[in-house]
């Protein structure tokens, strides 16, 4: 005794629904992979920009001059 029967249009609708579900899951994985790659690239660029902005001395410091003479008690 059959209570319900799956018709051809119903079976086709289920197939389309499953295909859409799988395409959404695959699309999400692709987007996450691209986002991770872009995040790594941007963090690398930020580090490069920070290195460029570090201040460097214009010239090397000159020789140290001795300070004023201080007499010591002996």
C-alpha cells in the first residue's frame, strides 16, 4: 500500500535543490580560500610599508669628544 508517490517533477525539484546546495557549499569554500590568501597578502604589504616608514639616520655620528677636564682628589 503506497501512501505517497514521488512524481517526476518532485524528483527533478529535489535534484535541483541538492545541486544548488552543493554549489553554495563549494562556492563558500572558494570564497574562504580567496579571503585567506588576500589576508596574507595584505598583512605582508602592511609589514613592508612599516619597514619603509622606519626612520633611518641621515649620517653616521661623528667621533666622541672628550668632556671637560675634571680634577680628582688624590
